[in-house]
C-alpha cells in the first residue's frame, strides 16, 4: 500500500493540511475504502494532531468484525512503518518517533519497532534506560524468535545504549544474545565501549558486566578473559578477577601464557590483601625459570600486546633487583620485538637534528594519571615552573578522565594537551608527527597503552620518570633517579641509562589538606596511647613486613596500630589478625580505617605518632603526605627502586631518624620512635622547618634540575 499518487506532491512539500483535505475529499467519494482512513489518520499525525489521528482509526476499527480488524491492523501497521522509515531517512526524527510511538500503541509486540524507537530516542537525546523495561523491549527479545529480530538493527541499538551504565542496559544485552547473528562484531563493539566506560568514565565493573556476555559466544577467548580480569581488578572485585585469572590459566598451553595467567592469579590475590595463599608465588618462580631456559623469540599474538604486564609484580614480591632485572629485561626485549612486528613498525627514520636548530625543545609527556591521582599530585609542579622560553610542553593523556586538577595544573600550563584514544599506533603517530624531541613516560608498566606507545619509539629520546620502576624496554633511553633511590651498582643491570638528578628525583611545594575528621575517642584509644599507622594498598602488605610491625607493637605498651588502604577489607583484617596472634599481639590493638577523600585523609594522618612504611615496596606519595604533616616514619631500605623511595624522601627532607637498613633496624627504630616522645618532637620540628630549605620541598629547583637534564640529553644525542 502507498500514498495516493495525487497526494505525494503534498507529502513532498510537507503540506500536511492539504494532505488531510485531499483524503477527506477522497473518503467522501470512496467511503468504503478503509486505507483512505489509515492515510487520513497518518496525515493528522504528520500534522501532530494525535487525537484526530487516533479517533479516525478507532472509528473504522469499531465497525469491523474480528477478522476485518486483524486485516486492517496489519494494513495500518505496514503504512505507519513505511512512513516512519521514510521520515527517519529524511532526518525527521521527531516525526519518525511520533509515528513509531503510535505504532507501539497499536501493536506493542513489534520488537523491531521498539528497537528503532530506542534508537530514535538516543538520536533525540531523550532516551531513558528505564524505557527498555517500560516498553517491554527486554521481555520482547526473550519471547521473540531469532528470525523475527533484525540482527543488524539490534547491533546498532546495542552500540548506542551500551554507554548508559544502568542495570536495564545489562539486562538488554543479556536478552539480545539469542538474536546475535555476528558474534565477532558483537564482541568487538562491546569491547570498544567497555574500554571507554572503564578508562574514560571510571566504570570498570559496568564494563565487566557487559563484556562478560562475550564469553557466551567464545568461552575460551583468552583476550576476553584478560580484559574481564582487568576490569574486575580495576573495580576491586577481587573474587571475580581471580575467577577470570584461573579460567585463563587453565586454558593456557605455553609457558608464556601460563606465566601471564599466573601473574593474573597473584595480582587478584595480593591486591585484595590475600597473602596467605603462597603457592602461586612459588609456582611463578618455577615458570620464570622455565621461561628463561626456553628463551622464546615469538609470542602468541594476544600476548604481543600485553606481556610486559608480568613484570609488574616483581617489586612487590621480593627485593632482588640484580637477579630479577635480568628476567625483566628479557621479557621487555621479547615484548618489544613482538609488539613492533605485530604493529608493522618500520625501521626508525627519526632524523638526528642539529641542536642549534631546535629551540625551544619540544618535551612530550605521556600518562593516564594527570588528574586526582598520585602522579597528578606530584608532577603538577613541574608544569607550573617550567621555562616557557626554552621548552614547549605537549601532554598526551591516554584515554583518561579529566578533573579540576587536570584543568588547573596541566591544561592551563602546557602548550598543548591531547586526550587520545587507547590506540597505541595512533598515539605514536601523533607524537612523531608533532616532532617531539624528548618523550617522558610517567606510567612505565602501569598502563599497557603507554608502554606500547613507548615500545614503538615515536621520539628520538625517550625517558621514564616517577610512575614505576624502569620497564626494561630497549626503546627507553633514560631512567630518572637520584643518588639514593637506586644503589650505586644499579647501572650494571638496568637496560636504561640511569640519569641521576643532583637532588631528589621528585619534589613538591606541598599538599592541600582538609579538616581532620578522625579522633582518638572515635577509635576507643586513650589520649596517652601511642598510635602507629600504615596506609597502603593490598599489593604492599607483604606478610614479612607485617610480622616486623607486630614485633614493634608487642614491645611498645599501650600502643595501637591503624591500618588503612584500598583493599579487600575482610582479607586484610584476616591477614593482620592472624599474624598478630602468631606474634602474641592482641588483635584488639588493631584498627582498620575506611577510605577518606584525599584532603581529609591527609588531615587525618596527624592522629598518628609514628608511621610504619611497607617493604619490599615502600610508600611514595603516602610518605610525602606523611612527611609534609611532620610525622616520623620508619622505612626499610633495600636494593630495588621500590624499596628505596622512603630512603630518598627522608634524606631529601633532612631526616635520617627512622631509616632502617635491615629488619633489626626496622624493629629498633619502630620501638624507639614509639617510646621516645622527645625524639618524635624533634623530628616533627625538623620536618616543619625543612619545608623552607629541603630539596624535597623545592619544586622550582627540581624543575630546573629536570630541564638541565633534558638539555644535556639532547646535547648528547646531537654530539
């Protein structure tokens, strides 16, 4: 059925009043033809006279028999569907939506009409996820046969609704599964949006909830399992991440895959504070030895884009850099070779430009953390003080959410800021096209997109600073350190050339602090009691160090231990309680603190008399926060970068009290600082006064040190 030929002219001109008059006259001459009434009602609808349209249709329907009504309804549905499609094709979305809304009232079970209505609402910015339930879309998909659902339309609607993180959307995805004719496209689209929801919108658990349905089609897809592990881990659902890790490991066939699966398992365990299951850690050492002996030259294509992750755990488990860095460099070399092959990276064509022709130097910074994050708080001063005549600063944000810190300290100070997708090749091409002279990596191996960009070597000089220990990638030229954070012999095993700054490898001018909300009476702790504090993530809660902390607590009467950090509360309480009991310490002396907003957390630090640092991975930003508040710290110095952060921070704050070179020193300092109030007061006084003179609190001098390093690096490159 179609419009009367003489009516099409009015239709093409959007002259709906004349269209109505035409059909009214046609009905006068041919009153027995029901289709004229359908088109007359549609004419009213196009003119947004909804009540007249409904009255026209109902008047005819009320006069027919059941068989007639069924036939007439089918005709009306066909006519409305055709016109709705035409209006949508013309871009008249409001009219198309209006027609389909009435079509839904006539037949609420037309699933493709409902799907198109959802699509139109999204285009009109009027979509509410509740419509998926209210209109019966979810139930309609469950009850529809696969051949009745337009699979391409369904995929299109899915792609549009997935960015709405609501439970109705998750249910919609689940009910869509029987109607997906192209699983590959489904998985690809869901994965793309899930990544955006996690990275840009900080919705990792929602990302996992929608991506998990990919396993319906490909239950043995290792990359899906790895992505789900990552999302659950970011969302701190350690049980779910552990489940994905075990499934991954069980499906792994090569040593490299098993090593990656083992990394996933251990990460899930210790991130939540579950250090009691040591079997995977023992197994990891066996896998590393086996991997080293096999010395493979190629990786599974999936691992070629993420294998460097396995190096992340090393500093949390043990302090043995001379041995561990050897295998770390082997893994990094293998990853870089395979990733460059997978990315079809051509041989480097970066010209060796004459130094005098480059002024100012173009310094690029790449990170996913230039926001309210440790790296954001620490690096902001460098962007505040940099020499704008000598340097041009370009920031490459890696698919990160932006907040007030991003805008105030980074966007406001840099020459250019780009927030790019998570495509390493796209980012690398952008960096190379911008002609960056020195690219500074602030993530190291904490972000896979960043380390993949660095492995492609888009800049002639590449530097890693601050975010983590060195990655071991051959594409990294320098690693920023100082005299203390790495031992003198570190160059013997570092792939990167270590560039030691003359003072500290980081410095700040201070931190914003809120109003304290934590009081002793809230914790049932007397005013004359000694309060020890440790504030770290589950990754850093090594049982051996907890045991040392319990030994300190045991020797200091009337003392309590406050434990704080993002972790699995139940697991961490179990870990501390078990070790306390083993060491003869009453668990009633332990207090587990909740999460506080950053400024409040800093203010609440002042409740502590002494802070006990972690080992083999020290605190970084947390130690800076503590020193800024003037609180004594006991830190255990090791050999690796991660175990020497406390050392360099204390030294550069003008403090030697609390620096322990072995376990016995750690216990000794913990006891002495807990029992000697006068010593604590002296340290507090020294720390307060150090704000005026110490390198740690002189970000302007630090910035000059970094800029001199950049200029010397560039001079060396052009020599």
